[in-house]
């Protein structure tokens, strides 16, 4: 198989698709001002080719911050793209679409991946999608786009998730990279939470904002940048789900991921991310002696952290050593049935 990547920093879609011929599946990443026009134009240029899209930055060896990019696939065994609507209320209402597509593609966990772009309610969406994928052990990699909009097969949707099923002629495998580890022995019981708005009111019975400030010795103004280095973590079995802070809400903290009353949280701290990235690349190389392509989703906070530390270009170069690497800067990352923050998820195609 082959992965195509085309980019236009100025938002010129014709420039981004130059050289793209007879693709079997297309993914569009555009800016908020041109997204709907790009979706329409892409469908005109490649009618009836399965496609999904979202608003967001993208990258291969460089980053497209405000332009447009296209990732496409050739030489694959099968593909399908579709949408689940009304995700804030009842995404399961449209689950038969996914069931039919999975059946049509006829893939397995060895050779097929699901890539999704979501507009909202990620945790519920992932539970819904994975209820179908798990029967064939098909991995999922994806992320949240900006602006509350996604596209599927030439149409723009709000309150929806677009998905693409890609069946490779070789193996596929999904990975998740975490650059954080536990800080000290801090353990918190969350309370006074607002699940709908992702708010943590109290930790161990004390105002969440004050607990966070007191441990890290920071001012309120520093909280939103400190979360790059010290997010919260929620332990799920052997996995740690990273929970980023979005904003201060009075004495509470609003996060990018849902926290429930009685959830046990820990404090995380940034590790040696350069060494961790090298280890991820090494692990992928060991698993895949021959790599056709890598598609990844990097959290916006990772992008900001790497950029602030003048590491983003080095990071793209490091991932680029695997071969054809491209991806999306997301507002939340998806890994199988997990909705995570401040992480990188990716799928590797043999």
C-alpha cells in the first residue's frame, strides 16, 4: 500500500492534491474558514471516493497550521467511510452503518484499522464504535477536530463522528505514546464533578484549583500552561489516561476529559520525551521490518509543548525515519475504546 500526503500552507486544495490519482480513500484536514468549501471541492475532484475530514492542523515533515492537507491511500485491499450522527444524544442509533461497512470490508485485527474524526462526546462515541470493532479485534485510532464539524463522503456534519475503515494487504497495528509518569504518591478522590461539562469541583474534599496550585506552587494564571507538564492521570487497569486542564472555573477545574465522582486521580509529570519518542520508533521498527506508512494523531498540547521547547521539527524528523509518516493535530486522541489527552496515537501499515 501507499500513503499520499499533499499540503498547501495557503489553503489551495488544488495544490494539496497535485499528483493524487485514483485514490481508494481520502482524509481531509482543513482550516475553519475554508473547510466546507474544501469538502465540496474534494468531492467534485474525486467523486464517490470514500472520504472523511475535519478542521485541524496536520503534518508530515512540516506542519500545516492554517492551510489544507490531504492524506490518501492506494493499493489497499478495501476501504469504506461513513458517519454516525447525533453523537451528543444517541450515536448508537446509526450503528448499523458501521456494522454493514465492517461486514463489507471483511477485515480483521491483523489487517484492518478504523480511523475516526469526531466533533464531540468522544467517550460515548468510542464506546459505541468499539462495540462493533471488538468482535473482529479491529483497532481504532483517531481524534477530535476543531469547530464542531466533520465531513464524510462530501457532506459536512455537526454533532457527528466520521470513520474510515482501511483494509491493508499486510499487517496493521495501533500504538499509543505517553510521555508522562506518576509524580510522587499523590492520590485524589474526585467529588463535586459535573460530568456533562468535564468539571472537577473538589479533590480529597478541597477545592480542585487550590489543590493543584498548592502542590505545584504556582499562581492561578500559570495553571493552563502548567498542565503541559503536570496533567492529572486516571488509572484504568494497566493504562493511565491523561486528563488535561482546559480552564479555571471559580474554585473548580474544567478538563478536556470527563471525570466522575469517586474517580481516583494521580498527578503526572513530564518525562524525558525525546527518549520516549526514540523508544517508540525503536519498538515500531522491531514490530515492522517493512513499513509502508504511519498515520498519527498528536494532541494540540503536545504540539504546543514541543514547539515551545523547539523540538517539533526534530520530532517530525524522528518519526519520519520510519518512512511515510503523516498525521493530525487533535483536541483529544482515540485509541481503541479510550479517549485520552496529551498523547500520541498512531497506526502502522506493513
